[in-house]
C-alpha cells in the first residue's frame, strides 16, 4: 500500500508564503509544497532556493512551482496572496482590493476540483476568510484564518520577557479582529496554571510596573512596529501558518486562536472572528467558548460589529 502524499499548495510566493514554506520544510510538516504565484518565474526561483534546504533537514520535502490545477489533489491550500498595506494605511483600508483578489483566487482554486481545507493569511484576514468561505462553498470548519494566532503568540512573548519564563508556559489568547479592535481575554490568561489577574493582585510590589493595558496595546501594535521598522512581517506569521497546517496534517488537536465563522457561538452568527479552536485533520474540530467577563463580552461584540461592517462594504448583490 502506497504512503499518502501530504500536499500543501501555497498561493503567493512573497515574503509570507516563502516564510511559511521555509518553516514547513524545516519542521518536516508535509511531503510536497507547490508555490503558485502570478509570476511563475518568481515562484520557481523561490522553490529552487527552498529545495536547497533538503540536505540540512531530517526529511526531504519536495517543493516546486505550479499552477492552480495543482490544487486539485492538495490537502491544504494556504492563501497568502492579497492586497498589500502601504505606509499610513490600516488593514481595513485595503478591503476592496483584497476582496477582489480573493474572489478571483478562490474561484480559480475551486475550478481545479479542490476539496480540502483552506488556511487563509491574507489581510484583513477575518474578512478574507469569510469571503473565501462564501466563494468556495466549503463548510465553515474547512476554512480557517490565521486570525489572532500571531497576536496570541506576541502576547505570550511579552509576558515571557516580564516574568523571565518560556512563552510556552503562558496560556492565553488575543481575541476578536486581527486588527485595531482585538482584545486580550484577561479572565482566561494563566501562567503556570495561575490566573494572571491573581498574580498581578498578589505581587504588586514584585511587579510594580506591570500594566496589563500596556501589554494589550503592545500586543495589538507589535505588527505595526515590525512593519514600521522593516516594511513587512513574515517570520512570525509564516510560523503561525505552519503551526496550523501541522495541527491539521498530524491531527494534533491543538487549541489555536484562529479566524472562524461563528454560528451561535458567543451569541454571534455569520461573522468570522478570532477565537480559540481545536484544530485537527477535519479543520476546525470544535470552537472553544470562554465564559467572558462583561467587559470582554462588550469588546468582543464591538469587534464583531467592525468586521461585519467591513464585510458589508464589499458584499456583492445576490
């Protein structure tokens, strides 16, 4: 019996797409990666460069440039191509362009006969993920956005610096929009199993300068700080995509904060927003519903309203 080939197609061979491919190759996540781009030559160059990692990794991942037709038998299609945020813009400023690009790409992917799982990273990711679901017609559990996965990782890194611990010992999530209206669910952040709100209350003298509002602000603004300094983000989000892909292909059932379309969860319907979810080989296996505080519920509702308004601004008449 032949071994099943675990195949991932990445749409977009720019900084994010290539960083995602690089992370997957070095972690031996899949057997084959196909890069699809508007410029075949650019994708071919990236694939050739990435193929030279093979001698330095534990297993060989085949990587090549390809076309939309290669999506037909893919397990996962990763969508990184989209509109680029320019200096002075916010993610929501590129909605119209992003919507147009997404509809074109997703239609081309589905025309190939693709019947797998979408992992979406293009911004504004919550809206692009929902458009991907609309155009593809796939069930909601098979269309996953990177959402606040990268923001949650940034939150953990900030706490790791404050408490001088491994960020993996911090458990907590940024939720809502991957953007300006995101928030940290402080009622569910723990360090070593101990609630952060309890730690702050018990150790005021030990951590006199710890300001949770400032931590939340730095979490939200981290991407813009990177963008201001170097003009793009790539490694963190590339690793976040790879982490989601790995949980799908390995059926890891990891809990990750992703963009998911809600259908009654958190009292919301038909909106794609960042929430913790169990990710396995079926895609989103289950959404985790936190018992949010009243303040957090208000922040979550506000974030959902902003995403809805953005989606409505680019909705096509039926």
